[in-house]
C-alpha cells in the first residue's frame, strides 16, 4: 500500500547538499493518483558514474520546485522531464542541474518525477506519464501566483524519452487525461526538446522507449497516437529543438520530422543540429554551448529579458 507522505518535504532531506537555490519537493497529486494500483512503492535512487543519478520504478510522481534565490524571478517557468527511455529517470544531469542553470537567469524550474510505465502499478501504463505531465502543467498554472510566475509563460522541457513526453504534452493538450471537466488550460506555452524521441515508427523511432511505454505488441493506432510529429497542428506551442546528427541512439530525423510538421502547420520554432556529439551530449557539445542556444531562443521569444 502506498504510504502518504507530507505534501511538502524539505529538499535537503532528499538531495543532501543541494541548497544553492530555494528548493522543495511536493507530491504531484494531493489526493489519489489516477489509475494507480494499490501496491508497495518500490522506487529506487542509485548513483551512476556517467549521469550522476538514476531513479527507477517510479509509482508516486512528484515535482521538485527550484525557485531563483540570487536572481529576481522574471515570471517564466520551465517544467523539466528527465530522460531514461521510459525505464528510468536521469534526475540530476537532465533534471536538477538544468533547473539550477535556469535559476541563474531568474527562471523558475520544476523537475518532474513522472511515473514509469508498469502494468503492476497502473491500470493504463501508456497514459501514466502524460497524465503526470498534464498534472504538472495544471499545478504550476493554478499556483502561478504562489510561485511568482506568469500563467501564460509556462513551458515544458524534455530530454530523449522525456522529450517525447514533453512533445506529447505539447500536442495532446486538447485531450484531458486528467481532470476531465477541468477548466485550467493544459497547453504548455512553449517546448524545449533536447535530442528528443518523437516518432514511434520502426524506421525512425526509438523502439526501446516505444516498447517501455506502449508494450512490445502496440497497435498501429497507439503507435500513431504517440508519434508526436503526426499530432502537430496550428495550436501546437512554439518549440526549440536540438540534436546531434551523429546520434546513434535516437536518430536526428526525430527532431527534423517534428520541426517539419511545425513548419507545415505554421508553428514557430528553431532547430539546432550539431555535426557531432553522442546521444545526451555527454561530451559534446558542452552544456553551456547548447544551453546558450536555448537561452538565445527564449530571449527571441521574449521569455527572458534582454538584461538577463
């Protein structure tokens, strides 16, 4: 049985030594978790020499809130979805590290610990992550005043499979997977997609992420539904995409197909492709290089003041 934990926990209890910014952890759902099966919580957090930390078997989703401390908040917020192939979450390099970098620019950041698909913990595993992403957007938007942000400047960011989740949130918002009669908009105002999984087709898609999310025998209808380049329309929010042309894990054609769909539908966006670099940008390009590209795009979209 899931044990109820306090809605807010001191971040230092969860991340010792991570106190450079005002930060706290909160359960994503103050009440029942949608479609959850009542089983013991088996979540684990383990160290990894390459990516610093891995969170697995997530069944109780949450948000870690990073509030700017040294810089005045500028009203923009980014919800960050770590990658991990829908089998784990890279919670530091693709989570808290990025959140702190945003904080230095006055941007409020939220790292989403979303449920990882598992038929033992949820009734509809394929929809658990998008439910959590929509709940994160709903929570941040409804509590915008409390967090010192503007409700129309809330973006979502994702890495690899987290990029797939972010792009799903940016293309599926007209379908409410939570709060079906709710009035709060679930549409992110912008997307930032870093070497994202986009397509679930056999030639382009990342089959590991597809199998983890949809199962090995997914129907053509589900594959199409979750191939987000096929779900772009004129209402899709603007997006920044970056990828390595040398990525052998998630082909760059994922980002290209999404950008082409945006162009076809008249959606603003930017696409940066590096000639070399492995999946996840572990060694190249350096963090500050691709992150500066993100920031420049955000400035062009008036999401960061020119003085920051």
